[in-house]
C-alpha cells in the first residue's frame, strides 16, 4: 500500500509489514563508529592478511594494487573478519566490528 505524505516528507510504502524506502536497521548499525580496541584492526599482532583474509603464514599473494598502496585493507588483521570499508577521494576508513575503525590518515604507508 502506498501512502502519500506531505511534500516535505519522503514517500514510504509498506510491503508485507516492512517499510520500503525507510533506512534499514542493518544500514544504520553499520554506520555506528566502534572505538579502536587492542590497537585497532591493523595494530597488535597481525595474524591475518588484511587484503585476503587468510592466515599470514599461508603465503597468499598480496594483490598488485595493494602492493602499490592503492587498495585499502578489507579484512581485520587481528581476527580475520571482513571490515566495512568506505573510500572517498582523499582517503578511506575501514572498521572491524570487534577492533574498531582505522583511517588512511592514521597510517603512513597507505595513500
């Protein structure tokens, strides 16, 4: 059922009990900033490759873009979880749900 709102309100329609067009709770939860813990996702003991998510000792090849400093880390180096990554023209930030957020401005080796 489509509900018409006032001109200043966004139009939201309901489909089987859920509202289409409204921000999901999952998207809102992803935007919450988690404070860095245990040195952050790239701090402390690096057990996992931050570009492939495999154990460091397994010898997985690092992608060429990552070697050139053009690719942000996609996995947490401490727990191996996939991180939320946001890229913008001046840098990037990556956030692990357990170890917090890190930005490219905080690291010297990344561009």
